[in-house]
C-alpha cells in the first residue's frame, strides 16, 4: 500500500514546512509538494524562495519519505487548477492520497494509522479525521477561521487514488471515476451533479493540527485579501479561479467577511 501526501504551498516559513513534512511521516510513503502562487494573490510569484523547497526535501529525506517537489513555470489560475494538478499527479503509483495544507501538522502513530488504513473496506473511498485549530491573538482571515478557533471538527482527508481524480469549481469539490462513473469524493450536497461517496472515519487516534491562526500577521492578511477577492470571483463566475477577461483583483486587507 502506497500513500502519497499531497502538499500545495507557496511562501511559507521553512521551519513550518519542515514540521508539516514531519507530520506526513505518520501516514505517508511519499511527498508531492507543489509550489507556486495563484494569479489573484497579493505579491504573487511563480515559485517560492528556494530555502522552502530545500526544507521540504531535507526533512523528507530525514523521515525516509520519497519526495518530489514540483516548481511551475507560471502562476496558477487559482486553487482549483493547482489542487486538481496536485491530485492527478499524486494519484500516480499510489493507493491513497493524504491531502495536506502547509499549515497542517498530522498527529498520529504511524503503526496504528497504517494498520487502520490497511483495514479499510474496498468499497470505502474517502476517510475522515479530526482537525483542531489552536487559538491565537492574531487577526482572523475570515469569519470561518474565527469559528474554527479552539474547535475540533471532522474533515475528509484520505482519498483513494481513483482514476480521473480532479477538483471542480471549488477548491474542496473533489471528483473521480468509480467503476466508470464520475462521483464526488468531497462535495457539500447529496443532491448534486454526481453521486457522493460518503466519508468513513479512520479508525485510530489521528488528528490534524490546523495552525492557520499561528501564522504571522502578513500571511493572515494576505490570505484575507485573497479570500475576499475569491468570493467576488465566485459571485461573478460561479467558480473560484481567474479567467480571461475577468476584473482585476480587488484586495481588501481590512474586512473580515462572513463566510
């Protein structure tokens, strides 16, 4: 059984990326780390400072994880394009994909996490785990982040590496082909375009520490501006990514919007 941890990142502190990769070793065999900013992001650059990729590679080597760092040639249209690319690439030669953000740290015992994954029934394609967001005195990017502070909730995290896996319209709407039919692996509604594969809890002690509120103020406010602009794009187009002819980004660093 091969598990690939799929990480999308850009402009993070090297020490935070190293901690993220160390957490991956609790479940994964391989790391796929995809660099690069979105076109509609403050101060976007095509790739991050090389020290960040170095931190990922060095930590993966120390944790005995196979590692691939992908550096794009241009800015990504948005989260949908970048995450879809990442899932497709992570699915190659893998049985499961563990989706990981740069501000996540996986807390688990590898022995028990792997045994629980090995025991999953063949008809289960999505596994959920608990996530905890530590409190902080830093500002909140949006009201969604404020709601998560100090809370534990359940999130889909491990996805079977099915053919045709991709992201559609929203950065967290995942679909794939199951027995030749397209299905949702993650979607908010049961009555939708495709049948929804319901998540099943991973049967072991496994938690993601969501460190979004522990970031520095610049990162948080840049995220706020990006997310505020993204909502304007969704209202205009029904999806999240930049499109030809779309209005220029409108970066609002001040307003904590209600999501």
